[in-house]
C-alpha cells in the first residue's frame, strides 16, 4: 500500500516541527521515529485507526508519545494523510474542509 501526504498536511507538519523546535526539552528524534512507525503501520494495515468523529471516510491514527495524530483516508491502493492533527484541537478543521477537493483532483490525475 502506498502512503502519500496531501497538500493539506503541510500546515500540520509545519506546526509539529515548530512545536518541537520551541520545546527543546522534548525529544524530537523520538517524534520522527514515531511518525515513521505510524507510516509503516498504516502501509501494512490501512484500517488500523478508528473513524474520526462522525466521518465515514476519515480515520485517525496517533503518533505514539506525542500530542499529534494522522488524519487520513484510504483509497484502493493509497493511504492519504490529510493532516497531522494536534489532538489538543488546534488547526485541523481547515485541512478537513479542503481534503476532499484535493483528493478528487489527485485521483483524476492518477486515474
């Protein structure tokens, strides 16, 4: 299974990097390792995460040892990361609004 990041995930990745840069007491190396482990899990088992809130198509998967999780969706052969979600509730609403349009556009381009 492929795993790709939608453009909507860029803001979440940027926020996560900034958060760990501003919190030097936290181990950024462990965060990177957690992100890579989560990517591997989702490639191997795309339905590992539960549904996100009331969504039928969006799932969530925690980045262990962090306050972040992936918001993602699954198509036939690809796990699409919609956002790197701050589980404390910061800044994912906009990414969820835009992911459908971006995913549809990408699927048309690949199909």
